[in-house]
C-alpha cells in the first residue's frame, strides 16, 4: 500500500515537530528550574539578612550600657577623678536600667582610680577587700 504525498509528508514532519516541541519543553523546564533556584537563593539571602539585622540591632542595644560605662570610666581616669563610690553607683544604676542584661561589671587596672592599697578591707563596692583593686559587679 502506497501512502499519499500528504500522508508521507505528515509522517516525516510530525516526528520532527514532536522532537522540537519536546526539546523546547525541556529547555523551558530547565529555565524554570533556574528561575526557581535563583528565587529560593534570593529569598534565603533576604531572610538571613533580615535576621542578621535584628540580631545586630539587639547586640548593639545590649552593648550601649557597657560602652557608656567604659566611656565614663575613661573620662574619670583622664580627669584624675578617683571617686570609686560614684563609679560604683553609676555601675549599679546602669545595671538597673539595662533590663535585658544579667548584670554590669567593671574591673580596673591596678591603681587606675586611686591607690588600691588605700581600699584594702574597706567597702567592697569600692575595691576588693584583699587587694583594694577596683572591681564592681551588680546584678
């Protein structure tokens, strides 16, 4: 049985068209996978950056009282003020206002705020009872 010219053309062209359509579909699928992958990567990056920003803000807020305390202590040392009671009270007040922190402490180098030997066996808020070295902690 001999097929007509139209049938023979269709028998030749249809498989080629089917292959072209299949190839186009596969290329579109691969492109869609790339788009989904890029979207997921960008979404993950945006989510991570947002969480990082929250964490950074939290830690910056937690560090502010300690930075303030360090600046005030440095100012006292620079101005040769050796009022340990005032500094201890400042630490206590900062610890009370820093609601998210467990406590506040400051430990000074020897003889930074007055002679440590002058504070041996005195008020523990103004110096270590044994060495006289200034160290204060408030919770």
